C-alpha cells in the first residue's frame, strides 16, 4: 500500500488528542470520530495531519499548497457554524482539484433538505412519508391531506437535533406547539411528516459510479417505556446510559424476505443516483407493517466512527475499519483522477 499524506479537515473543537488514554467515554464521545479516523490512518502507515477549520479557508489552501497532501479526508460538517455550508467547503476542495473523501457538493445540496430530497424521489415513485413544510414567520395550518400522527422535525438539521418523544403529535394544537418549538429553539423551518410506524433501517452505500451496498442495518428498541415511540431521538443517538437502559441496539436486520432485501438494496442505489450522492452515504428508512420501505432521509458523509452504523455494517460484510477508510480514500483519489483525465 502506498503511504499517503492525508489532510483531515474537522471542526477546531474536535481536533483529537494523540491518545485516548485517561479520557472517559463521555469525554471522548464528541471527538471519537476524528480520533478514530486520524489514529487508524496513522496506524495504517499514512502521514496524517488533522486541521481544525471553521472561519477561514486560507489554512486549507496553505496546507494543500505547502504540504501537498495526496487527499483530504473531509470530516467537516459545518462552516461558520452553519451545516448548510458543508457543501461549500466540498466545492472549494473541488475547485482546488484535490481529492477529498465523501460526497460532492451537488449531492450534499440535494440530500440536505428533508423536503427537497423527498420531492425529487417522489418524481421517481420512491415511497416517502407525506409531509408539509412550516416556514418561520408563517401561520401554521395543516393541509387536510396530511394525516395524524405526524412527526415534527427541523427541515435541515441532522443528528436528531430537536427530536424527542414530543416530536410525534396527534392534534393540531400539539402540531403548532412543536412547530413553534423548532422555529424558536432550533431556529430553522420545520417539516411535519406522517409518522410511519415500523422498523428503523439504515443502508450504507459506497462508491462513485459503481455502488456497493452494505448489509441492511437496524436500530432496535427492545425496552421502550410505556407509550413511547420507537424513534431515534436525540437521547437515543447521543446518550450511552440511555441506550443501555432502553436496550437500544444496532445490528444486521433480520427476518427480511429475500425479495424485500433486494428491493431495499435497489432502492438505496436508485436514491444515491437520483440525489447524485457519491463517496459514502447512509440512507435511512422506516419499514412499515405492510413491508413498504419509506425513505426518511439520505445522509451524505454519514457518521464514520468505528462503533457507528456505517463502519459496523461494513465490518459485518468483512471490511475492517482501516480497510474501510482506505477504500474511502481510494474513491476520492479515483474520482479526481477521472476528472483530470
Ligand atoms: N416520518 C417518520 N416516521 C417515523 N419515524 C420518523 C419519521 N421521520 C423521522 N423519524 C424518526 O426520527 C429519527 C430522526 O429523523 P431524521 O429525519 O432521520 O432526522 P436526522 O437528520 O436528525 O437524523 C429517525 O431516525 C426516525 O427514528
Ligand atoms: Mg437520520
């Protein structure tokens, strides 16, 4: 294997220490992804430079010109504190003609809005929940076609920010309350989607032209409290104690018929093509009781910590973590080479 110089872009607050020793799980949680990527690439023999960026592009350009990395590993999820700017950073790397891991800027843009992605997919008849968008500063009126219960989310935020049990509403009064909560606390427009009762499935996809689909993954809720819905709330995603108490588990999805499995794999690939995703992505679904996989959202550059869904599903497929990161770098380098050709 060729020894590469890899520049890893990340939020300045998340530049990890060299060793994890002496840090509790809670402490390391925030920068675990950055730590996993940097330490694993180093162990694999690459020369790795973490670079924290947030307000200035110049450090990126300087590092690329001075150090001439073979590739950028893009772990940046925001710029100027705005998640919508992640695509602009990818654009900048594209203009610098440097290979970078993960999705291209157009894919990031098409996948971002939980409304836009569903509109595009509905043209291609991919099942997705009915929804309505409630913009800030506008009256909150539910279209009659939209059936309760609904789940209310930020139209643009990720990582289940603002998602709690109270996000699922079954009256117009509760809907207005939760939409207002999103407007005021999360400070974005809100989307209300018909709530799909069912199983929570994640499908990792990797590739540029040729797409490889990882084993279908499931988030299971085996010990829900009374009246609680099986949804990936902020606590479910980010609170290890809660995960343990509530027996929140991830693993390969079992008991899917071969036909359904094939249909989901086909759907995940089509979604990547329609939304122009490349590099790596994770498509989230709810599988209804009738066996229909409803598209929830597409995540370009999904969470890539070793313990998280994407890496775990790759491992289940026999692709270890170091190997996985190497493949992401290879995809980055090949994509740029194809453009240069
Ligand atoms: N229409 C829906 N029906 C059922 N559950 C949903 C729906 N939309 C979201 N959820 C639940 O909320 C979680 C987070 O929603 P998602 O749209 O993926 O937002 P985020 O970008 O924050 O991950 C999902 O993983 C799922 O558990
Ligand atoms: Mg999600």
